[in-house]
């Protein structure tokens, strides 16, 4: 609930909306103003309070994402494509860790860090978030043969890091494919 006196002509009687995500200085909301019901963003300025059922704790937004491709375009190189975001700050890009050889902490696993900061208008429109959440990273690896590649979205705000998934890269003499 927002108090009266909101800027841009939205004040007077105040405003009520359903909060979908906390974005730092603003909230992602489901609102009916102006026009038809839609997802929007509203500043926390003039926010007078939030209501929730007593038995419902506020959610911790863990990262979400998808692996579109894991491949080896040539020997000793891995390319990964997909998207990742954290709804605690959906408009900001998050870090993604790639672990080659197994999941995080597995013996002899290689770690590679990159940021999911590429344009993904399909994600923006489907999930209703702003910003850039795509990734397309290529990096050298020392592993060969059937190599598992696991990706983790790195959490911001409440929640924890999330395993986005694992794929196995199968190295051949020319290119590789995933299964």
C-alpha cells in the first residue's frame, strides 16, 4: 500500500498492488493502474506497508535459469549458452559459475566464472523482468572425454545459490555434442 501524494498524478487516494519481487529501491508489482492489470515497477517511496498472511513467511528468491546449450566447438574448449536471474534484483545481471568435471566441490573440478549480462528479450517478456540475463561463454578446459559441465546461479539477497543443471560434453576429434 502506498500513501497519497504519489508523483506523476498517481496519488490522491493512494495505491494498492500485489508485490511480486523486491528490486532494491523499487518493487515489481501486479497492478491495475493505469489501465488493464499488468506487471510493473513502483518506487518504495511513499510505501506505507505490506500485508501478508501470518502463516506465510516472505519468500527467498533463489536464482532461476536455463541451459540452452553446452558444446565443445573444438578440442579443449567449452561453450555454454542460456540465461539466469535472481528475482531479488531481477533487473541486475548475476554471476554464473561453470564447473567442468562435476558439481561444485567435486575433486579435480575446474571452475569458471562469468556474468549473465547478455540480452534475452524472450526471458524479459515471458517472465516480465527488465535487464539482461543471457549468457554465451566460451572458455578453455583441460578435461577431455565425457566431461560433465554444471552451472550454478549465484544468489543475491535472500536465498541461496542454485544448481541450474548439468550436461555432459562428449569430445570427439572434430566437434562435440551434449547429451
